[in-house]
């Protein structure tokens, strides 16, 4: 009797939920506006109360202005924690919106989709075999800093959030350097759930064209073959054709070689680990960047995201084992690579010089000379659709590559580097006592920095690098980072100087280029005379430089530094000696017994 009563009560509750008004705030406003963060959370809390076995809200961090960062866990059977998802062999899909909060379709589409999963029954089985981890607004402070004047290129909603968070950082440039509190919180969420697939929702800028949505996945050369094959099959062969059957028009991501003339072709926008999809690639995970077209009506853009995400979840749920097998294979291959003496890892990627042909569904346009800018002014005619066959230079090829070491050694004093290892959940061991080792190091010379800051840093643009053998005494507490771990690619990106988003490039090790001791000019004058008297070759090269370099010849300080920098007094300072060491297998075996685990746990 009690069971019958309970069943009846549950049935009444479900009927009441379905009969209630579940119109989302954006729908209620006919998509003229998008809700505040408080109204967004209020709607999500209603969903949780109506369907507690399907929807769970959690806080996973706090913003610089003290706002909670909310994540929604959604599952048809209440699988609300990572261990349960893994035990049930359910892929985890991380869907995030509002990393750029003026581009907020993913939030409003997500509210509609969760409603249709949890209470209206429109897509009741979408999460039977998938766990959805959904961030409705990643950059919460930027979301609340709303204005009609933040995105001049965009057609609604009426007020839009601001691209930067409260510290003026762009979170979609922060994945590797992890400066922002929001990114540190996201990285912990990532490590806890270790999603199998990432979907990141944006709105594009740039040209006008017919497509309501463009999309981007990382180049196959950046991915394990299993991940690349899964992306090609799931997204390209199945989801995108189904999406267009719903009446949408989609294209690969469109980065024009010359924004003033689309006929010149499209190029790869250069995604790297500072971006969401590039970081996911380092973590051996497929990822999809969604870019709705900024000039389409906001209602159309939200519906475009709703339909595409629904189809993606349907595809993953129909074939969960395929995605799980691909991510497991990629992780296993990364771990096994540590024992391959012939392994190579690409640090950078260059455009493939051979383009393919691409049919652009654009609009007619005119080009005219502007007496304001002094350049060409492009004006589109959206009343006149037109197709153009153009070159597509999206393909990438590996550029600079390295043979990975067995492990890295980070001396204990370099706390900023070790803090980043912690932020990314990279496993390492701490040395228990001082240890003297022989290892490979790098000597860095002739550094050149950017002329203006980028995301709060002066990037190191260029330097000369050469490998050198070193004998070093590592202090107690130094971090030894083995590369037989699934996050090895992240460690390589952080610690190899030449990597585009290395900690060296971001300026975390600039001090290595600074000499701390110096010579008084009167003393170096005598040093120079002594060196010239002893070394005829030095005398000849100095004379040649005076002849070839007028700026040098006119700079008395530079002339004296020429000699000081070639003296043992300068060499003793180890200027340009990169502190992170590369350990071969023998050096790693030597250190292993004396080092103890001291790093975040990983799944």
C-alpha cells in the first residue's frame, strides 16, 4: 500500500512539474534580454527542486568579487559524482558557457535543454548513458558587468556581459598560466571529473555570412589518433549532417586571411593551450568550440546551440563506449610514450603550405577606399547570398619538436613553477634531502620581450636556446616530475622553454636573464685591457664589432659589457641558465628512491 501511495505521489509531482510554467527568462522576454546571474540560479534551483534525481547544483569556486561559481550535474539516474560515472562506464561531457559572458547563448540554451530533460519530458532519455557537467556562466563577474555597449559587432541581447573578469583577465587565454581564481577553480573541477568531451560555447566576431553557427576542433596533428578518429566520426560524419537537417547552416570555423576581403581565403586561428580546445587536447580530450554568428537574431543563435548540444549528447549517449575507448587509448599512449626512446613531441605547429578548396556561403559585398582609415572598407549585402570558392589553409603541420625526457626536475626555490604544477594536477615527487645530479639543462641567451603587455604579462617573444650538461645540487623539496602520467603533455607545455605557452614565455622565470652582480666602469676598463692583452682573437672580434655596429661603437656601457660578459665574474652568475632540468631514465632512477609523492591526486 505504501509503495502504491509513493508511486501515486511521484506521479502527481511529475504532472505538477510538467504543468507548471517552465518558460525560461530569455524565452519570456522573446530573447530581447538574457537573465542576470541571480535569475539564472533561481531558475536552476527550481529545476533542482522539481527533479532532484536528475539535477544537482554545486558551487565549485568563488570569483574575485565574491560571487559563487555554480556547476550543474545532470544525469538520468542520479549519477552525481565522478567515481559513480566511471563505475557505470558513462562518458562525462563538460558543457561551458559564458567564459566570454557577452557571448551567452550557451547559458540560455542550457536552461532550455535542462528543462526539457528534467521536467517537460521533451528529451527524457538524453542523459541515460551520459553525465552532463554544465557551467552556465564561467565568468560570473564579467557577466554581471553588463552594458549595451560591450559588443558593437553583435545583434543582441540588449545588455551583454564584459569579456574580462574583475581583474581584466580573459579566461580563454588563461588555461595554462592559470592566473585567475576562476581558472584555478575550473582546473580543480576538471581534475575531479576528468571529462571525456568538452563543449565551449561562444559567439563569433568577424565577417558576415549565411551560416548561423561555425565550429572548430583541434587539428589531427595535435591529438592522439584515437581522439581524432572519434571527432571525425561523431562530429563530422554524424552530428553536423543531423544538425543541418534541422534547418541550420553550419561551417567550419572561419578565420579570414584578410578580413577586408573574404575571397583571399581562410586560415587556422592558431588555437593553443591558452584556449579551451587547445588545453583539452593537451589533456587527451576531444573538444568542440561552438561560435554562433553574431549578426543572426539572438533567438536563432540560442536555438542553434540548443539543437547542436542536444545532438552531441544524443550521439555520445548512443555510443558511449566509443568515446570512453578513445580517451582511454590516448591516456595509455601518453603514459607508454615515456618508455619510447624514439618518441618526439611537437611543441609548435605551422600552417600546411598546401591549401584545400572551400565553398563559402557568404553574401555579396563591395570594397571601397575609406578616407577615414586610409584602407579598404568592406560592406556586405545580406539580401544577396553568394557563394565563393576560396582557399582553406586550416591544416597544420608539426613545427618545433623535442625528445621528451624521462622526468623534469624543478628546484624547490622556483615556487611559482611548482604552484602551476599543483594547479594543473600534475603528479610529482619531492626530494627529501639535497641531491647532486647530472642532467641536461638549457642555456638561454638574447631574450626579446613583447613591447606591450598581454593578459597581464610581457611575453618573451624570442631567445636563443642550446642544450648543456649540468651538475646541480637540488635542494630538499625540489619537484621531480615523471612523464609516465596521463598529464605529461601539460607538464611538457609548461616546462619546455620553446613551447608557445611555456611558463618561460609567460614571464614566470624572467629573473634568470638578470645579472645581479656588476662591475664598476673604472674596474671593467682595466679588465678589458687585461683581456685584450692576453687574447688576440678577442681583440680582433672587438675591433670588427666596432666597425660593423655603429650603435654599439657609440655606447660606452655596451662596449664595457662586451668584456664583462666574457669574464668569469659574469659566468659565475649563471645568467640565462634555465633552472628546470631534463632527467634521463638513469637520473630519474637515481632520484626516485629519495623522493616522496607530493602532488594532487588524479583519477
